[in-house]
C-alpha cells in the first residue's frame, strides 16, 4: 500500500504513515507492534499536587534553628554554664567548643538575624543538594570558622554568623555565575546581598560575633558553592 498523510490531533503536525495491509475480506494481515505501557506513577502523598514532585521538609535546617533557640535560652536562663560552650581562646583539649559555639547567642537581635538566614538558605540548600551537603557546608564555614577564630583571638566568640554567611554565599553562587555570564536567573541577589551585609556587620553590634568567622564563612561559601555549581548545576 502507498503511504498517506495524516495530521496529529494534538499538536497539528502532519505525519507520514503507511496504510496497513488488508486481505480480501478487509482485515489487517500484518501484526501491529504494541508500545510498552507507560510506567504508572505511585499514589499521591498527603498534600502532594498531581504532576509535581513531592518535596520533603528541610528537617536538618529546622534542627539547626531549634539548636540556636536552645542556645539562646541556655545563655539567658543559665541552666548550663554557657562559658563552657563558647570559644575562649585556644581550644587545647576542649574540642567540642567549635561545635557548640555557633548555636550560643547572648543577643536576641543577633540570634534572630543569624537563625533567620540559616533557616532560609539552609532549607533552600537542603532542597537543592540534600541535608548532608548542607550540613557539610555548615561544618566547614561555621565550625571551621570558630576553630580559626579561637586560634587567633582570646576573646569570647559565639553565634552563627559564619555558618549563616557560608550558606548564604553558597546559595548565591549559581545566580552570581549567571549574572556574570549575562544569563537569566531566578534569585534575588539584591535582597541576598542586604541580608549578607547585615549579618557580616554584626560584630559592630555584638562584640562576641567574630570578624574572622564572618570572613571565613563568606570565603568558604563562595568556593564550595562554585564547586557545587560545577558538580551539580541548579
């Protein structure tokens, strides 16, 4: 049989097909191959919209914010000695201080700004790269910044300015690369820059917030965010 032209009822494109072979009684004599059935989707979860992938809650970011609120209460109520949880010069054998100091706050304003940034950009990074990567960024920028600050200063150092700036800078890197490449991006770099400036200048308001942790947080976030953007583009 000769080929014939038909039109797709959905997109309107013209398709070229071949008419099937018929016997004398008008029945199709060739075997028509059947396409494999499309895989069925699992049942919708509670609160899930059809056609949109379900996103789990950022439990790691929520846990970090909860620890920050707990650290603020510890400083205010004095149930535990907070001086055993912050940076006081060289660590010596007190290895736990860099891990606990980012969650201790002696100033409510400092706590609100830092924890808001950790909650926002921590949850965004957790949804983009997963909780393990997000926690790794926080350990390098926040805990590493505390350890470095303790090695160069003998003052009391506490709070999560380094951790928050690490998460913020790592999140902003893909948009910065798109801006430099003159491509469109969806983020709000102006708003991100304002939040970063407020947290970076926090040592002017609270002397216990360190410039060292802030500087290392920005640097670590930019470097690690660049590596993540190359390995796993957003």
